[in-house]
C-alpha cells in the first residue's frame, strides 16, 4: 500500500496542509518543521505526487514548446532536432518536462497556445520561430505569460529572445564567396514572413552592395526549409541567361537539395557553383563535396532558450532580454575552388 501525505503528517505530528507547504517550499514554514517532515518522508519512502504538488504551488514544472507549421515538415530539418535536444537537456537538468504542441493553421496554433495558458497546463512557452505580426507573441505578451522566442520579434523588441546575429552571419558567408572571387552570387531564402529569412537576406544584400556588386532579383529564390526548395531553385537559376556562380543558402538541408539538383543537371560543385549553407549539421561534412556552412551553435540556442524561460518563470532578473549566440564559418570543399 502506498504512503500518503496523511501518513507523513500523522508520523510527523503536523497537519496534511503543513506537509503540502513543506513540499511546495512555503517560506513561512520553520526550519525545524521542514527538517522533521523531510526526515519522515525519507523514512516512509514518500515521494510527492507531481500533480498534487502542482495544485498546491500552481506550477506544473512543464515547458510548452510550440512547433512551427507544418510540423511534419519540421522533423525533416535537423536544425529543430538539435534545438530540441538542447531544450530537453536544460529542462531535465532543472526538473522540467516538455509538452510539444503545434497547429494545422495560424488560428489553430493560437487556440492551442490559449488552451495551454488558460488551462495552466505549462509554466511557460518556447516559440521555435518568429515572424512579423505574430499573433502568438501578441497574445502571450498581452496576458503576461512567461515565454521566450528563438529568433527576433520586430513588434516586441524587449521580449526575451535567444538568437544569432543573422544579418552578420549572412554577411560573413557572402563576404567569403566574394573573397573567393565571385561577383554573381545568389541567395536561396526561406519564407519571407520569418525574421530569420529577412535578416539573412539583409546580410547578403549588405555584403554585395558594400563590395559594389549588382544584385539580380532573379538570383534570389524563396521557399520552405526543405530539400525540395534547393532542388527546385536549381531548375530556375541554372536556366537563366546569366546565372550566378555561387550561392548563399539559408539552411544546410536546403543546400543538400541544391547539390542534388546541380548533380542531376550535370554541374559540379565547386567547379561550376560554390555553396555556403547554415547550421553546420553533422551531415554537412559528409556530403560530396563537404559543405561549407555557418555554425550557429544550434544546441546552445536550445539550451540557452530553456534556461532563459526557467529564469523568467522564477522571476529571476535577466541581464539582457536578447541573448546572441556567436556563429562561425566552417569552410569546406563546396566553396573553395
């Protein structure tokens, strides 16, 4: 028969509500009472029920993670695997579990977040991406619920975020190609409503303009963060009268599609086209040729995001609301002739 909170209270000579307060670390319980109740719990082998503890403390010790839409495409991208690994590591270390949720549409996604918040099913929420006029951020900010964004919110610049300097990262990637002697450099982008896509496109444009190089809008292709985007981009770009000789590609997975498309069309990398991707996923160095990529510290982003949210939940002061994870360019064979 399992030990109950009443058994602990009877043995310790206190009320069940006092035991509950000890479990929830109530500040008005004396040190002597805490020690006596804790000793009895250990003697009886009592382990607090997490749901009951949550009812007393109004905490769930669960972090909500909202997946970008569509979720089925998300799991084809290794970036999110690595981010979730970092989030999970920090959550487990701090005694939190994860609840992962998504929605099939923007309105469905918002309703999901509202249910989590109003039902107190989580203590805080992590948004894995950010876009302009994001209704999720507007709602969470309005109700004052703890949240952290991976990315940047142009509408709420003071919201807690963990991000890279994506403008500088894309600038550095483009400058690398310029330093290799390229003048016709294209850009394969993600959806332009996402701030990461906007920022990396800005960095690309800045580097090109600073070098006095012209930008053809035909060299900029937008798509999803999928291999199919890179594959389709090649059928468009390689048929142009004046095609680019190098590409900055917003994501390594998209760059794999670029490599596949070029191979099918009979072009070689880096002889006919040089490439730089982003995220430096583990497969990048095993591609043929190995892919030059910007390492953005994906695992660290996830770890730092969970850490920031847990501090926000605990109402600990944040030294800065926007945390920037440093990046570095990993040069491999795809960008050097």
